[in-house]
C-alpha cells in the first residue's frame, strides 16, 4: 500500500513564514548600522546561522518513533507517514537554515566586483578532520539503522510481576512496529541529510565573494560555514542513530522489562564533541595583542575587555562562563532520561533544573573567587550599571509573559470539562519558578557581599561583579521565557477551552498557543547562548567605589 501524505496547504504556511523570518533576521544581522557590511557583522552572521541551524535540527519530536505505547492515550508515531513527517522537518530545517545563510549575504555594491580566476571546489575549503569525523558518524548511524531493521515487532503487554514468593522477571511494557518500517524511514532521512549536506557544501563553495573581506578571509569564511554545517549534521545523524537504538533496545515485553539504550549516551558524547569543535575566526575580527594591552591598562574596565585581564580573578571569572554551559546541559540531559520524552511536565522540570544548576555554579564561583583572591581590607567596587538594559528588559518581559500565561492557563483549565483527565499544568510551572527565584537569592547576595579583590586596578572588582550579575539576569530571563513557552505548549487544551468559539475553533487556538510556545523556547535558548560581553557598553563606564569596610 503506497504512503499517502495528507498535508494541508496551511501546514506549509508556518515553515514558509519561519523561512522568511530567518532570512530577514540574517539579512538584518549582516548589515552594519552604517548601511553596509563589515567583517564584524559577517562574523556575527555566521554565528547566528550556526545557532539557528542547531535549534532547527532537534529530533526530540521523533525520539520514540516506532514505539507502540501501552497507554493508548499517549501520542505515538507508528505509521510511516507520521514518522517521515517528524524526521523530515528537522533535516530540512537545519539544511534550509544553512542554505539561507549563504543566500542572505548581500550582493556587490561597488563599481568593481571582487572575483578570482581560480575554480572554487568544495575540497579547497573543507575542514578535513571534521569531515572525516562526520563521515564516520554517518557510517555508524547507518549501521545502527541496519541493526534496527533486523528487529521484529512486538505488541504492548500490561505489566505483571511473579506471584509472591516466586522468583522471575517482571514482564510487560510498550511494543514496537516491525523494524523494517522504521529503518526505511530513518534511512530515507539519513540519505536526505547526506544529499542535502553535499548540496549545501557546494553552495558554500560557489557563493560569491564578499566585498568587506579580503581574499584570505573569504576563503576562511567558507571554511567556517562548512564547519558549522558539518557539526550540525553530525548531531542530526547521531540523533537518528539514537532513535534507531531506542527502538532496537526495546525487549520483548513478554520476556522482561529491563532495557538500556547505549546509543543515547554515544549521541550525547557526539553532541558535546561537536559543541566544543569551534570554527576558526576571521583574521580581520581577531583582537590584536597591542590593542588588547592598551584596552586593559587604560582606566576602568567593563565586561567587553574583561578577558584581556591578566589578574587570576579575571581569568577565573572568564573561565567560569564555559563551565556554566556544562552545568546546564548535563543535568538537563539526566532529567530528560529520567522523565522520558512523553512526560508532560518535562519542559518545566528540565528548564528549572538547568537554571538552578547554573545559579548554584555561579554561587560556587563567587565563593571560590572570594576565598582565593578576596580580602577584608580591599576596596569593594560596585558598577554604575550593574545589569545591561537589554538583559534587564528581557527579564522584565519574560516575567510579565509568564505571569499572563500562568493566569490565562489557570482560568482556561478551570473551564475544562470535569471529566478531562489532566492535572493543572500551571501549578508545576509556578512551583518551579518559585524554586528558581529562591535559588537566585544566594547567588545575588554573594555578588553583593563578596569581599573586594586585592588588585591595583580600581575598576576590576566592579567589572567582575557586573559580569556575574549579568549572568544571573541572563539565566533568569531565559528561564522565564522557557517556562512561559513550555506552559503554552503543554496547556494548549486550556487555551482552546478559554478562547474557542464557533467562528474560531478551539483547535486553532491550541495550535497558535503551541506555536507561540516554541518561539519563546527558541528565544530562551538563543538568549542563554549569547555571551554577556555582547550586552556590555561599548565604552568603559566608570565604577563607583564603595567605602573600605570589612566584607560581611
């Protein structure tokens, strides 16, 4: 029986609007305020292409593809058409973002066009070590899909345990479709990913030269784009292998309930490796040592030139930023494995655990900073502008959005029919938000009450406090946006019951709420990835010095 896809025309409206919005965003990033491009704006453009492409490549929606859940009310993907649709959007999305990144560069505006006589080939710009690693990941993913293809299908079986006093394994659990059906869908997605990667690599090599860059930087920019593309498709290929491993690791429910998915751990390792495999930097935007020394030795400091400081306290504060990512991702992955991908409260719990772990890491960093470099007799500096206005505005907007969404959801859930089998979704969100707010208090107090740093530079202590405060407000703003988005996604029926009318059906409101929730979650992720140095003032601001007093 041939596959039949029932894709209404309105289903393509969302991806089309997303493509137009991403193209417009990338065009806005690459244009400098003066009306043209610059090496800095081109470098920022390449970064945003990588970030948006990574966000579009998530396979979370297809994590349990092919699994027949024991609970018939749990949404499942058991039909090939459903599985292919869930796999196609991430693959096409990440490839499409990188293609739009190349197409969104502006054309030549000068009277003379920059061109080269040499033929541009993919292999001339390809980062070979990363390319061979990506090829190995694709091969391992194909092998895992082949393993899944050899697995038989099982019907779900209710959980049972041996009678009291007798030994034996517990049996029962979810079932699965025949392995050949899932493997055909995964193989199609992997082939589409490989073919699309080759086409985008060819597009990168054939893209026109940019006037704002010299010949060397134009070559390096192509390598940077290929680096970001290969890292993204590697994680997608590893995700396809994790889906195949999740399917193949499921045992016969009539035999046992115990099972593990080793490919999920391998996929996490691939994710961390690709996250650390940073691309090179354009020579025209690389900071020069002489300029860095002048910036670090003239007057008070701000968050932009903090990395140039040689003081151990500044080095410790700058190094803590990389550890905050690990403090967020590792606990979040662990909670996801514990809760599973079908738990309705997973988004609320995961974002709360990640935010709380980051705040605790910031608190530990402040305590370590005070213990190693603080002194009761040192001057305690305090920045004139503790938090950047952009971050403070984002936090206030996130708080207002979360308050409105929580109240509206509570009212909508109160109007649901009495027989609806759903627990109030706003209660976990409110509890998690309160818990994270309580966790932020010790970190903020540690910044304010920390003893001064022993240094000859009057502005260093104030700059360190400003960096930490900006980190706290950044994680709180991202957390509030993620909580509001997660509540919109999970509480769609409440919004349908509250706003649904005869002219506008409840299903439309549910879909609109879910779409808005995904936008807020994407904004939260993007905000958490932006360095705090990007929010600092362009000119060093004077630091206000507190009187010399013992730190309490």
